C-alpha cells in the first residue's frame, strides 16, 4: 500500500503554545496521544490525486492538521523549496493572534480554507487545507526554517497547524472523517483501481 509503511507510532508532541483545556489539567504535558482521522483526497480542487490529509484530534477538541502518509509531497526524492503561509495579499496565517483560555481572536477557517502552499524544487505546488471548521490556534513556524521536518516527521514535528473546532461541531467533524482502518481500506481500493487502469489496454 502506497506510503503506509511509514506510519509513525510516536505520540504527537503538543505545540508549546497550545494548552490542553481538560478539567483539572494545570500543566500541559509535552506529549499526548492524538487519535488519527483522515481526509481522503482532501478538497481535490485541481484534479491532483492522493493529496490526502490527516487530522489528529484530541479528546479536548484540539485538532492538529498534518499530511497523510499517502500525500505525494512525502514521495522519496521530492524536495521542498518553499512553504508559504501567505494565502493572499490580505491574509497570512502567520498573523493569527489568539488570547485567553477561550482562544479568542483566531482566524476562523472553513473546511475549504487553505492553510499554506508548498512549492517543490520541481516547481510542483501543493495546497494544504484546513479540512475542518474552527479557529486557528497556531501554525508550525518551525517548518519554515526546516522544511524537511514536514517530510521526515509529518505526523509529529512536521505538523501544519492547530485548529479548535466549535464544541457543537466537534462530534460531527469526527463522524465525517475516516478512521485509520477505513482510510487504509479505501487507499488500497484506490491503488488497486489505478493499477488496473494502467494495465488495461487503451
């Protein structure tokens, strides 16, 4: 199965500025287990296959957006030239500001909202999307300085952004995403269908 052998089993390192909001949690631990949910071919607006995203959702609703193991950006031999959180002339995810325990002031994102654009040395460009509705808590500025983190540790230190969905929408977000098992089954079927299409005579 394409890319599935590289699944990370390490717990996600929680971004330092994000504090878990569970009752009685006075000091946020540095590592937490985030169940993995997947978005197959997330918002494939340009007709590019396999641009799958992964959403790591904590029990306190915090969601960490990462690339799924099947994303073409993680293919061996591909090199990142630039990561840009400047979405448009008037919007940069780097300008996101949040305050207080309720995380007020963060940019509101729809599931179709772009988080960043990534350009490779072969000039291929990928857009990473929010995939869920919610407030942007932070973006991972470390990947700007060390782009290789995104490819080497996509589900941990190479995460893209952290989003907090509305309380009333958090359950529906989970229900609309794929579990790890369902994702692997669909990817296997997708790969098999593509292989069949390639071998069939025109």
